């Protein structure tokens, strides 16, 4: 997913996603030298669960993480 860095704070950046939502993202997970106004590519995923419901569990966890990381 493409995102644009719109603000950089001390330990995180605010990214604007292609769907216009804003996301708080740890600086350590951005490429070195990342600056405001630069576009980056994000891969949002979770590790597979240990049971047979991998797809459902992963989708459910991703939805929770997405809601938790939104900027109000």
C-alpha cells in the first residue's frame, strides 16, 4: 500500500494512506532518510496463526490493528 509521510515526530511519523486515512507509524520501520512529503510502500500483515483458521484470524487481527493505529 502506498502512503505519503505528512509529518515526522520524535519516534513516529504520520502517514496518509492511498485511501486518505492517516496512520501513526514507527520511525524505525521507515527507510533511513525518510522525509516529509516522500511516498513509501507499506506492507500490512500479521504472522499466520497456529490453528487452521489462519485466514480468518489474520484478517481479524489486521482489522483490529488498523483500527488501533488510526489517527483521530
